[in-house]
C-alpha cells in the first residue's frame, strides 16, 4: 500500500486500509497519517471513508491530533451542517482537550472569535458565551444572528444526536430571546422523539446506509434515550420537557413507552424521569407509560443506585438527602428567557416548607395547573403503586433494611412520605411496621446474619423511623424492645434505644422513659447529647490515631470485621504469599505479598480516612499478625513495630517540612 494510501482510501477497498490503521503499530501508522492529512477534510464528507477518518483520529498521537484540530479552523460550521461530516467533528470534539474544544466552539459562536487564543486558556467556570460577550464587548445581536445561521440548518436536517450540537444549542439558549428559544425547542422535540439513523456493520466495517434505506433502517429507540448519556443531553431534554407545550410533553412520554426502565437505571436518565413525574399534569398517561412499567420491576428499581430516585421523588420531592447538589442543579435547569414562565414552588408547598423547616423546591412546568401534592397522591395511590411498594417491602424487609440504597425507599414507604402525606391511605402499612419490628425482634446469632440494631444502615434507618413515625415506634417497642433495652445499650443499637428519649412525640417518650431511665442512672446507657460531647472531647484531646479505636462505634466495627476475617466470611489469603485486601476491591493493585499488604494496612489504618475504613484495616492488621504467622516475611518485623516506624517517619517528614518554611532558612 505504500505510496497508494490516498488512492486506496477513495476506492471500495478502503475498508482494508481502515483495518490496517486500526491494528498496526505507530511507526506503520505514521506514513498513512502524513499521506492523508491534507485530504482528511474531504474524506470526512464521504460515507465510505468516514470510518477510516474515525480510526485515524482515534489512533493519532497527541501532535498529530493537534494538527488535525488546527486543520479544522474555518471549516467547523460547514462540517457541523453536513450529515456525515458532523459525525467526524463530534468524534474529534469528544476526544479533544479543553482548550481544543474551546477553539472549535468559538468558531460557532462568532467569526470574530476564531483567532482569540486568550479565551482558549480560560477557566471552565468563566468559559461561557455570556462571559465571552461581556469580556470582549461583542454585540449580542450579531452573535445571536451568527449562531442562528449555524443552528438552523442543523435542526432542519435533524443532525441533533451529537454532543457538540447539544453544547452549542445550550449556549444559544442562554442568549436567545423568548421567541427564538421557543422556536428552537419546538423544532428540537420532533427529532428527539424519533429513532436515530442506523449504522450497518458488515465484516467489522461500518458504513452509513443510503438515503433510500434510511427510513427502513431508522432505529426504533428514540434519540432522547441516546442523548441521556451526557449532562448536555439531559439539560436539552429537560428544556424540552419544561418549556414545551402539553402536546409536546405527551409526544415525549409516548415515545418512551417500554423504554422507561433504561432511563430510570441510568445516571442522567433517572433525573429526566424525576422531572417527568414532577411536572406532567396528565397523570393517566404517566401512569400508563411510566408507573405501570415501574410496578413490574420494583425490586430491581429499589436496590439500584439510580432506579430508586424516581420512587423517592414521589414520596419526598427534591430531597437533598437523596439527591446530590449536582443532581439538584441539573433538575433546576431552565432557559433564562423562559424562566419567568416557570414557577419553582406553589404557595401550598412554601407554607409546608416553612412549617416543617424544609427548603426543597417543587418542579412545575410552564403551563402546569395541578397541585403537586395531588399529583403525587394520584401517581402513588390511584395507580396502586403505593400498595405494590408496601408488599414488595414486606417481602424483602430484611434485605432492604441492611442495604445502602434500599433503606431509603423502605423508610419513605413506612413513614408515608414527606410530612406523612400518605398517612391513613391503607391499613397495610401496619403490616409493614410489624414486619420491620419482627425482623428487629430476632435474637442475635453467630451464624453471620447481622442483627437489625447492629447493622450500620438498618440501625440508622430504624432510628429515623422512631423519630418520624410514632405508630412504628409503638409497634417496635411492644414487639422487640420492651424489657430488653439492656441488651441493646451499646454500639449502634444504643442509637436505636436512645431515639425514644429524643422523639418529639410525648407518647413515644412515655413508652420507654421508665425503663431507659434506670439504664441511664446505672451508667449502662448514655444519652445521645452526652455521647456527642465525649466524642468531641476525645477528638480534640487525642492526636493518636489508635486512641480513636476506643470509640464505641469504631471499636465495635473493628471487632466485627476481625470476626468476619477469622471465620472466613472475608478472605484475605489466596496462596502461600498471595494476599488481597477484602476492604479495597476497587484498587488497581489487587494482589499483594505479605509485606506489601502490611504496608497497605498501616497506611490505611493510620491515615485521615473515615473511621470505618480505619477500623476495617486495623482488624485486617490484627488478622495478619495473629492468624498468618506462617506467611513468608511475617517474622522479619512485628506489625506494631512497623506501624510505629511508619508513624515516626511521617512525623519527621512533617517536622522537616515545617522547618523549611521558617523565614531565614
């Protein structure tokens, strides 16, 4: 092929060259890049050579890729409007560094910005179209006019599946007036609800289908599902959902039929489902398309990190306990020129928030008329979702209590949502309360099943239920705690018992006051406020990391972890001198020799990491020192001596760092 690369690239045998570029070495690939570099733009517009360009860009060195980005100068807008060229441009955009992405975007914002090298080095928080306009003193109308000429052909041709297109449209919406913004959203919705163009795979070589085959091969999956893989795609979908008309939202919802689970289980898609459940007034359609599908796979949703979010939103909208600040930020995204048409909270919600100390907002669409609480009740009660959720929680109560994600759904179902707005809806809730109490009433055993009061997640969840649901507190006391509080006066379980004295309900306090007061007087149980003061003073007075192990929670957790290691529930040794840390399964380095694992244990146990991490590694240290004395290298230095040597080395290095900072040295 040497000397014939361009001729081969333009021939039907380009697929052979494509595979060679994909699998050959860098030294063999360099001549191909040098020969085709002047022609890469032309090859990017051909449906048969576009995938050859993809592979050349993907396999290019940093210097070669930078030269390709430079060759795009002046051609970005024309490539973006080309059905095939846009795919190449987006591929380069996703692979580019931050300054390179800015250089591509600046050309789409205004022709005057192509040579502004200073803006390419701006910090991410400052690189926005509004900041650029104010910094350079550009006329907003001229920038808007230029971007309209770029975006309009893209919308007309339906080239809206690419990340660079999403970024440009979002920046356009920040400066667009109300009419222009609504016009873009109206044009965008039909494309998002249609299937994407299919890409055929023949013998490992991809090619675009001809125009006559496009309609036959259009994917049944709507584009909206595809773009939910990025935060820009999420913002675009939310803009269409919030600022579209009622018929637009109806069209969006119908396009998602039988695909709602895929959205609910994805990182950004679950946020789109949350918004959909919060703003659409047509509850019958939402029940048919969304709720009925979710009901059939509730168990998978409840135990999934993302899948639980739509369910939690119905019980407690926009709760910062369940959603991160970033997720709340995305959910509150709005087009600036249309923000006056979006109300972030009804008067009823404002009054409720002030009464109960809450600060959450309620998502409301531009033309929403239904009360948010009424919508929640219809989606939960009228659709029978609440009943199905209760039955699912009863069947899996033990597993839900002890898992990080399932416990939140169980709590909200048991207390009836925010401000107990579902209280009295069904009598089956008492069966759920009894199921949780019966699980907690089981005696402690040594067979590996952790008691509900001793588990980190379940103890805190039960404590919250006692504080927020008097009916559950009474059931739990009669079933599991009455006359047995002395057994649960230490460790995590002491928080459960102490919750009865902290309850805002006087009847709950009276249930346990006489029995718990005897334990407090005898020094067996400490009130929660005394515990907090002791822990604070211990943290302030002691700088020795090992002294923190005397804390109740940390010491109990370390003992439990050592017990699991000793019994074989957790395995650390897999050969004569092959060990693994059972508490760090996501580490790049999995296999250790004995001495390497000792070093890992010392570092993790003596560092400023969460107490649970330190307790686990202290337990592993004891396990290595006590139960693996036959391992090679175990007799070279006792573990305690190695730990003391490591800590003294750290102190010396810190003292040396302080001495070098003194003036005059």
